[in-house]
């Protein structure tokens, strides 16, 4: 084992980073593609902080980083094809979209309320060490403010998100420098959602068939999902949703916000009694599921401020109400 002072110092830094992650903090870390903004993927509140830090106007689903196939199979329905692809390309720049297992521990916010999850095992020694040390799945989008260029050095992260993160692990320049290739394995046929660090032809050589592709998605590489609300894999409530409710009927469910919830609903869930938007985002999808019951006529939603994380919360509720 390398016991040089430099490696001992790095081991101590990784231990601290793991500790931050275990306590719900945000840690930026290098992968072979770009720097990721990481949080414990099983912690709703920590995941909500990612969206706040990036100021994402929408809850795009996030990629979950795992150490290996075993960790992946504990989260998602692991198929013959996913096993074959992972055996060839993991660790590496290939993200697989798979179905969540029924008892999946990953925060619903990571999946934008849907039934699928994006998994990848990064090929970078620091990312691997961090995953090994935390023994957690780590949700991490690229560590840049929404709409800005993905960071390939720690200095880029510092410039864009320095005041938002608890810690930045500096692993030098990312060797690949473009995002991972995103492959959806939940349809009948594997579909390329985002071209990236692994070439289509390399994947096709292993699958033995041509990949279908979402051409619209490929022209918008930062956001391959045209609209998460349009995908069947994303959560859409069965009951009608009514926004900005000033009153509530006795046969309605109420999604409340703030210290003074409306009275008289059949069932009520409060996104945040204290009016905290991070807490509200963390609770959003689980509470929508909880209220979306056959015995209620609809879901009334109290007004939610449109600033900060409120913008993404309102975006998701607007989609739900216009279905
Ligand atoms: P980034 O957030 O920059 O790391 O990009 C991650 C990409 O993976 C985004 O474009 C997401 O839309 C996509 N992605 C993550 N999870 C899923 C999922 N469950 N289904 C489809 N695409 C996903
Ligand atoms: Mg990005």
C-alpha cells in the first residue's frame, strides 16, 4: 500500500468527504467524465439540496453513482443485458436507466417521482474510494449551476458552486471531459438518451443490435428528457390536481405548505410546516403518492412561493395539474 504523505493526506480528505456525505452534506468529486455534485441518494433532504445548489428550475432525474454491479442490483431490477453491459463497460462512462426495485431505498426525488433510476459506476480512483468509504449510493449531477458548462477541474466547481458545497475533492482534470452516455434499458429495445463518453458503436458491439435513439433528446444533450411529465416512467397522479387552493372540499386531499394549513380536507400532508422549501422539495413526491388515493375527488395544493426550490416544485405541480 502507498503510505506516502500525499496519499495519507488524500485518504484523510476522502474520509472527511465520506463523513460529510453520511451527514447529509454536499460534496463535489471528480469522475472520469466531469465533476459531480454528490449527496447521499437515500436522503431526501440531501438530494433536495442538490437541486437548490444548482438552481435547477426543474426536477430532472439524477444519476446515482455506485461502486459496482452488486450495489446496482440492490437498487434496480438487474437484467441479463444490464449485467452484460456493466461487465464490459463498468467502471466507465455508461449510465443505465433501469426499473427501481419495489423496496428501493433511493429518494423518489432522484427519480423525479418515477419508477426508474439511472445508475453508473465511475472510473476514477477518488470516486471509487469515496463510494467504498461511504458504502452509500451517491446521487450526482454535473457540479455546475443549471445552464452552465459542466466542470472538468476543481477550480471550475469552485468558481460556479464554491459557496454551495460543503467540500470539493480535487482530483485534477477529468480525463474524459464529456458526460456519460445514457442508455435506457426499460423499453423493449435499448434506447440511447444521451450520447456521451462511450460510443454508440461500442455499445452496439456488445448488445448485438442497433440502439434506437431519441433524436430530439440528442440535440438537447444536457436534458435528454423532453418533458419528464410526458414519460410514462415518470410519476403522474391519477387524481386531478388543483393549484393555489384558497379553500378545500371535504372529499379532497390537501397538499399543504406552511404553518396554517387549510382545514376540512379528507386527508392532509404538509410539505413543510415551517415553510422551508428544501424540506418541501424533499417531501414532494412521497406526499403526492400518499395523497393520490381513489377515495379522494382530487388533490388541492396550497400556494407555494415560486422562488428558490419553489420554482421546481411549482413546475412539477403545474405539469401534474395540466394532465
Ligand atoms: P446530469 O444531471 O448533468 O448528470 O445529467 C444526467 C442525465 O441523466 C440527465 O440528462 C437526466 O435527465 C438523465 N437521467 C437521469 N435519471 C434518469 C431517468 N430515471 N430516466 C431518464 N433519464 C435520466
Ligand atoms: Mg449537466
